[in-house]
């Protein structure tokens, strides 16, 4: 039968319609949709959040890989070719505006960047540009190896920038995001502390990268901007100020940089660690003091040099005992001793976490330099013990009920001559959370009503046989006591020394009750 042209076209219509339906006219039974050739990568640009900046993605040669795209309220998304995801790409943002953390001013932004490690990009990973990541990028650009750049930065500022974590400068994010925001805002405050405008923060970042190129943040090598030698120390103060602005508790500031150089109007003071780093218990160190104008050592200042150390914790602050005796070890170099009551970190359920931070003030002729030592937990021998008396009380802080006074006994030394040992301790008493004077005869202490009473007698005794025999300790003055010819200990063998303390005829005990036990020091003589 002959089919008309019109009927022929009508017969073909269902087949044509079928080809328009999903999976129609498929030769392999699957989707013909082409595989995506790019991956969207999102991130942030933060000095505060930078709005309207232009972001480009470059390769190691500086050639464009993706972009430009424009940020909105600090956020961006850019499509990266899949073939380039494994490279150490560079994200670079310029222009836009942000609200400066230190001044609150709307400010034109300079350049912020981040250079990634290879094989770090994939779907779901964010890239976040901050002042810290920018300094690292600039150091890499100058030819510094990444490991060297990150070590130098960490040594100066107390952390290593992580571009995978966004910065929340107003808080409200995760702990990691808030901490990144804290450090980001601190750079804004650092520029202000140096007397720079908010926009000059970006020149400051360049200068820091130039300074750190030799491995040390010391004011040497920076051409974009002159930097002081104590920049790291000033950054620590900026972290504290930014934490206050964000409403972060003292245990959420991370590890403050322990910068060893601080300057006042007249002095340059350098912290020189002792044989052991700062740790709970006895910590000996030196302060080298020179005249800022001439560089000459400041001699004869031991009597005028005053130390104070305060631990800032989430719900309170407290001081710690300090040896009042400061000696000039050499011209302009002063040996000092602080007895730290606690470490900067605490261990809870086998996890180590910040407890707060220490501020160590050195004041000379009314000018104060502040350091932030990272005080480690004590290791080995017992570093500190405490004794009490339930009837010996001090006023509670901030209207709280009276509390029992603590007497703190710190291990000062343990040395041997043949089989006889000399054991030394330092004893301090608590007058308040901020005051811990050395326990000396003739001093006035105060009870819970603020009434003064005098320390008339102090007796300290030591025992190595669990209290069967007691040996009198010698009062060496200024809170220091020692006992020589102490037997009952063996070299390299763990032992125990008990110390009994009696003040004005009343024995202080571990529990505060009569018969509550003595201070116990576990030691291993060397």
C-alpha cells in the first residue's frame, strides 16, 4: 500500500517525541549529561569581612587558573578546573572594603592571600584568606620554604595559620573559627598599636613577611615599614584586647606568644630562660635590661626591679609567690625566681586544654614590660605542696565567704654530698588571691576580718622515714629553708620527704584539720 507523505510524517512523530524525553535515543542506556569539569570552591576574605574584593586563583607561575569573582560580605565561590585541584594554588584578593576591628572605621582593603599545599583542594573544602595566611604566602613568594616560613611565624605569633578555617571576628562560630577570628582581629589592633592607619595594616603584613624571612621577628629586614624589635610581645597584648572585644574567656585565647623582648619608654628588657623553661613550681630566669636610647646595660637596678605574675582564668585571676631577692648576675643582667602555682594548661579526662594565661610584669622606675610565659606542668619530683589550718582564714574575694589560708611549700633544691642530701624549700602564705608573700618571722598577715596578726615563730622540719624521726630545717631568710645531712634517700631511687610546718605554735596540715598530715614531696635524688 502506498503511504502518503503526510501519513509518513505522522508515523515518525512518536519516535521524534521519544527522543526528546529523558534517556531517549540513548545508545548505552545511561545519561548523556557531560561530567562536570570544574569544582566550586567557597571561602572567605577577612581582615574584618571584606566586601566587594576581586578574587583570582593563580598557579605557582602566577598564571590565572580561575576567577575573577567578587566577594560579598567576605564570602566568595569560584569554579576551579578539576585538572588543577591537586596544585598548590594561590588565592589572591584585592580591593573591597571592611570594618576595621581596632577603630570600627570602614576601610579600603589591600591584598590578602593564601597559598595552598598540593593535593589539598576538593569539593567541600573552604579556602579562607586572613592576615596570617597572607604573611605565609608572601614568605613563600620570597623563596622561603613552607616549613621554615610556618616555623618562623609560629615562633613569633604562637600559631600556624590554617586556610581551611574561617575567621569569625565577632565570635559566634566554632572554637576554631573564633580563635582564627581572634588572631585576625589582633593584626588590626597591632597596626593601631604601632600608630598606623587601618589601611596600613596591609603594608604591615608585607613588612612582617620581610622581617621573618631570616627566621626571627626582630625588626631586621623589613623595608615596607619599620618594625619595633618587640613586635611579637605587642601582638600578645593585641590578642588579649581582641579577646575582650569578642567576649572570649581567657581560656579561649589559645597560646599567647611568649616573646622574649619587651620595650618600655626607657628600657629594652630581654627575658632569658634558665636551664629549664617556665613550669609549675620554681622557675629561674634572667632579665637583661638596657637603655633604649644608648643600648648600654642598666646596672645597679636590683633593688628597684619589681616582679609580679598573674594568671588570668575564665572566672577569676590570681597571683603567685615571687622571690623578693633579685641579684645582678652580670652588668645589666638580673636573676629572678617565680614560684608558679599552676600550669597554663590543665588535663581533664586525659585531654590537655588551656586553663588561662600568665602575665609576668617587670617594673623598673614606674615602667612596666609584660611577658606571657607558657608555664608547663611540672614533671618528675613534686614541685609544690600546700598546708592549711581550718582556724586560719582570709577574707573571701568579691564578697564571697572567708576561705582557709594556704601555706605553699615549693621544692627549691635537692643535692647530695656522698650519701647525705641537702633539701631546700621556699614557703609562702596566701594573703589574698593576688598576694602570696614569703613566710618570714615578724611579718603581718591578716585574718578574714582584715585584722593584722604577727608571725612570731616558724618551725619547719623534714622526715625521710614517714614521720618517725624529724630533722629541724634551717631558716635561711626571705622564705627559704633547708636541711643538710639528710639521710634515708638513695641516688636514682624514688623516695619521700615529709615537711612539717608550725606557725605560732600551730601545726599546719594537708587537710587543715589537726592530725591531717604533712606536706609530701616525692623525689628521686640524682
